[in-house]
């Protein structure tokens, strides 16, 4: 290939050749994975039972793979990410976890933004709060680039919702969320880029799936919506005594962990118990070590498994209360419900409120963006059951994804 070229050009040409060869090989791999995904989608369609996904070649290779609600154009996404991340220019460092995460994210955005006539169109975009819309524990400020992008999504007639673990009920709760989301709430009050109906398409689902709020352009703030207007049938069937029993047993276990892991000192941590959630949180600027947070969340998950299997034998399956536990980065929480239910409840409620009688917004028309997708002790992970997903690692990455989504 380089024969007869001057030395300087020879190096460039050899490098270019290696880059092209690597790019071609990566493209071949992504082509094969695309086919494996297509095959999984086709076989899953024949088995609509969510608990029993089809046994496909892809699932043999990657047993934890979930359901795909759209095809994923991985080759096209790879070429876009290769231009940004120079993956095939590297000869010593192979594609990393973050390279693959970015390629999957871009493929998901391409699939949703490029939906053809026969495909489901994107209708609902949901966001986690901490780390996704704002830094951990901070607020969505009015100068965040995300504010204009969220307004843009609403102007495209999409429903936009924050689905967060942070749980505060009632109209007082609405004030708490407004404080965290003030930049956007102010924009919704002030902007003339949106119709009043489009402003009303912003919602907040709090405590994973427990409290719903909707922006009211008439009042200029979030309004609390009673559960009877939007609970999923499964949530309506939950027995209050069972919820209380799960809360009590989880509470006992959190107290036990706090003792066992030597975090009893009230100057370091405290346990918060709310109506439908429990958390161990640090106080006085104390930082709980990452390994301790992980130990706590794993131990709670084992305990919940025991509690729920006992619960299963006493209640029939469809009435079984669902619970999640997660590591919030600086604290650990147990919440009744989860983000799969939170997103699904929005799909049903929004479908009904715009006049639909049978059905709900499709999973293939919903996108959830969050940072917690590690399979153990992460609360966005559950949203994979109800929507297409994008896994980001900072508000800056959320900004980039929304720019891609709104520019396509
Ligand atoms: P998210 O990232 O928006 O889902 O918010 C998660 C964070 O919300 C947790 O790490 C907690 O610090 C905070 N939080 C406040 N109240 C609750 C609650 O009731 N359940 C779970 N997390 C809560």
C-alpha cells in the first residue's frame, strides 16, 4: 500500500490504512449486532409476555439483555461517534464502556428521531433528576442550556416529564419540585414560544411512581394530581396493610444495617421514613463511603427479595406490591413502586387525557434519559421495562443528547 511513497507520506498512509481497516472491522461487528437485535425483536414480538422474553442468539451471548422497543441503527451511530471519539484511530486502546454507551445512545436517538411513516413516533420524553438535569443535590438553574432544550421539546408537541425518586406529596410537594426545577418553571411562566396547551405538557412524577404533578399554565405552577386520576390498575390493587408491612420490615433492616456497619452515630447518618419511602442519609457533611452504600443497597435487595417472596405467597401475583432500593450516590433509599411503573402510569394517564380510550402511549414512543442504569441498586434501570432509554453520565451529556434529538 505504501510502496514508493516518500517516508513522511508513507506513515500517514499506513495510519490511514489501519484506521480504515479498523473502521471496516468495527462496522462489520455493528452490522452483526444490528442483525442479532432485529432477530431478537422479531422473536419477542411472537411472545408478548414481558416476563418471558424469547431465547435468542443475542440473549445466549448476553443473558441480561432486555427488550428492544425499536431497531437500533448501530452502524450509522458508530460512524457518528467515531468522528467525535476517534475510536478507529486508536490502535492500542480498544472501544471502551463509554464508547459503547455513546454509540447505543446515539443509535436510540437516531431510531426515535428518524421514525418512518409506519413506526411509532416519539411522544413522551422522561428524565431522571439528579445528575441528569442538574448536578447531584443541585437545582435546574435558569441559565442551564437544558432549559431551552426542554422548552424546544415541548414546542415539538412532546410530553416532557421528570421521573424522580425524590418524593414529596401534595401541593406542598409541588413547591419542593418547583424549587429544584425553578429555571424551567420560570421559563414556562414567561416564554411566548409555547402554546398554553404545550406548557401543560410538562409533568413531574415523584417518589418513582407515587406522586404526580402537572404544570398548569392558568396557575403558573405545578398542581398535584390525586392518585385516583392516574394510578395504574395494579397500583390501585395494592393493599395498604402490605405496604405498611414492607415499610416496617425495611425500616427494621435499615436500623440493623446502620448498627452493623457502624453508622449509628447521629452526627453521621439518620434514617428518614416517609409515607412510601425510607432512606439512610448522611448528616452534618458526613460522607458515607461508596463501598458501604453498595453493601447497604445489596443487603436491602436481598431482604426485600425475602419480604416479597413471603408477600407473593400471601397475595396473588397481580396484587403484589412492587418496591425498589437504590444507591443515590450519597444515600440509600427504599421506595414503594419503581420508575417502570412511573413511566407506564404517565403513558396511560397522558393517553387518556388526550381522549384515547383503549391503550396508552407505546413504549416505542417513549424515551427515558437517566444516569442510573447499572443493573444492581440503580433506579433508572427499571425504566427499561417501560420505555426506550438513554444512559447519560452528566447534565452536559443530557444536553448533547437533546441537541442531537432536536436537530435531527
Ligand atoms: P433522582 O436521581 O432524581 O431519582 O433522585 C434521587 C435522590 O432523591 C436520592 O438520592 C435522594 O437524595 C433524593 N430523595 C429525596 N426524597 C426521596 C425519596 O422519598 N425517595 C428516594 N430518594 C429521595
